[in-house]
């Protein structure tokens, strides 16, 4: 724990950590030592991890990278935090991210952007940029993250590490600061598929404190042990010679359109060839509404965000404007001062699409599209292929500031990740090579492996063999 704290201090240039508290960390480390000595250590005893700053934590401050929650300390731990601590993991602190998890580059943090460890000129991706950068820089073995529209998979891809967004409802959202509740899902970022199993297995499981938490995953209970058992079973069944023999990998033609950068396309093609060498069979599939996932998501996510963020009113908690005329003025000023520009933009879009007269035209249409997008995946996954494979991001990491003034170009970068959240499906992102960089010439590319509901164990098994 001491050396990890020193390493974090030595890499302050990355701006990956928002809150570090050596006393809290060392207390957890001592508890892990004691458990080891007493022979009752959890599976993660002493493993250094850190949490995205949207998970509430007793002790460490929680800000969601917003001025609105500056200095806030939660009276309780999120379920994910609690479960990792129970397994013995030692938290090194709280990780930077986009404000309220809104963004794709980590430039929307009120506490400054995170830098990509591969290249300080590049963004780390977002919104879990601190999580991906901390793992990529070797500061922690794993980190928690959240994925509403790609925020686990895309920063993992851009930082050359691995991440999994589990099936909606398998990991508890209790204590996770809400963005788009019907889309939000927590998951780990780590270096390898095996490490993702170690971190996901203990956090996945039913939680009665989350109303959308699932009690069952298909035929099986949603409980610790499920992901690991399915991962182990897949690995055990894989032959040594061609371990992916007969696995049908669907390659959606819409993921390889003109928007895909050639360097990323090359790395993905090489990954597909490697999967075929391992025995997988390539199947051409179609996800015809891929492009429509962008407008659908950027209506639904802001709509839910505008509702979720109404709680930050300067009354109950969070920032309160120092001067005001009356109650309405106090709320308006508190919100104007506390929320950054991207968060305000989302609230405005969200309240607009939910307004009388616009609801049918935007929100309802987006919900209908959402259903059709989910059906497209079902058509592919329940007949044509076993998993779907493609890029995570259309480009490698771009330069800090490059898209900062153009929100729409930032939204377009989410094209391959949003549809899974709309459908609730699981997806893994693993490193598969490098594209052309502008400074050091090495910017990582991520491969996305998408499965049917509750397929986490098998997806990680495939990722593990590929790695
Ligand atoms: N980039 C997307 C957004 O800004 C997704 C963010 C996320 O997954 N939290 O909404």
C-alpha cells in the first residue's frame, strides 16, 4: 500500500486520482494483513484497487468530478465498494472522471482532464478516464468504473487495458451516483481478462437495495461465483490446439463503415484473423440501426439525467450559492454555479425532450428505437452467431482539446458502444494492437466482444484466450 501511494504521488501529472487518504488506505492494508495472518483472507486480500469517483465511499470524499459535490462525504459505501472491501481489496482512493460520468474524453471533469499514460498529449477516453489511466500506468491492479454509453469499454480501449460492461441488472447500482438509470452499469477495468474475472465475480450479484437488480440470470442465481464458474467452464472446454473451434463470431458490417479510421480497421482485421486462427468462424451480420443509436441515446440519457440531477438543488446537499434573493433564485444560482457546461447542456436537452409537446416527438421515438436496436442484437445473437466482435472506438485516442469545443463530434465517437447500453447487453474491451499516434507513435486499439445477456463468463473466456 505504501509503494502504491508513493507511485500515485509520483504520477500526479496524470491527474488520475481526485482523493487520496493514506490513513484510510493503510488501515485497509493492515486489516488485509491481519486477515492473511489469521488465515481468513478474502480472494482479493491486499490487492490494490481504486474507485471511480461516482461510487460513494465512507471516509473518502465523493464528488462525481463536479463542483456541485465538492467536499461531500457519504455516510455509507456503495455496494460495489462494500463487496470489494469485504473480499480484502485495498482502496488507494477515488479516481477522476467526467463530471457525473458525462463525456468521452475525461475533459469534462471540474478538476481538470486526465492524461493518457501512453502519450501525455492524448485523452484517456471517458468517462472513466481516471480508472483506465491508473490501471494503464500500473498504479493499481484494477479499478471500478461505470458504463452508461461506453465509459468502461472506451477508456479501457484508448489506454490499452481491459474492461467489461456487464449485463444490465447484474451489478448493483446502490451507491453509484445516477446518470441514466436505465443504462448505467458498473464494472471493472484491469490489465487482463483473468483480472476482470477476479474483480467482477465478487461484485456481481443480487442486491435488494437496487430496484433493478436481478435475482436470476437466465436459469442461474445472480450471485458471486457465477461469472467465475462460467469462465472456468469455458476455459476447461477449450481445446489446446484450436481453443475457439466452431465459435461463430458475428462481424456487423455497420461497424466497418466510412467512420472507422484505417489504423483502427487494420488492428481489428488482424484481431479477427487471430480469432479465426484459434478456430472461430467469421459470420457477416447486420445491426442496421447502429447509426440511430446515437440520437436515441443522446435523447434517453439526457432525459434520465435531467431527472436524476434534479436532486442537486442546493437544499439537501451539494453546493449552495452564497447569495440569493429567494428560494427559486437560490436553486437556480446553486445549479448554475455547481454544474459544468456539459452537465448543463444535458439537463437542458433532457428537460426539452421530456416537455409537453416534445415528449412524443423525441423521447417516445427514442424509446421505440431503443426497442428496435435491442431486437437487432437478438436477431444476430439468437441464430446467426455466438458473439459479436468489432471495434470499441472509431479512432485511437485523440489529442486533448481536439474535440472539446464540438460536443457533437464527441458524441459521434460513441457509435460502437451506445447500442449495448440501450439493449442492456454485456461487452468486453481488450487491447488488440496500436494505431498511428501523433506524438510517440503508439496509441492503443481496443477490440469489443459483445455477448447475449448473462454471457460475461464466456466473453471473458474468449478474451483470455485471445490475449
Ligand atoms: N460518452 C457517453 C456520454 O457522454 C457515455 C458516458 C458513460 O458511459 N458514462 O454520455
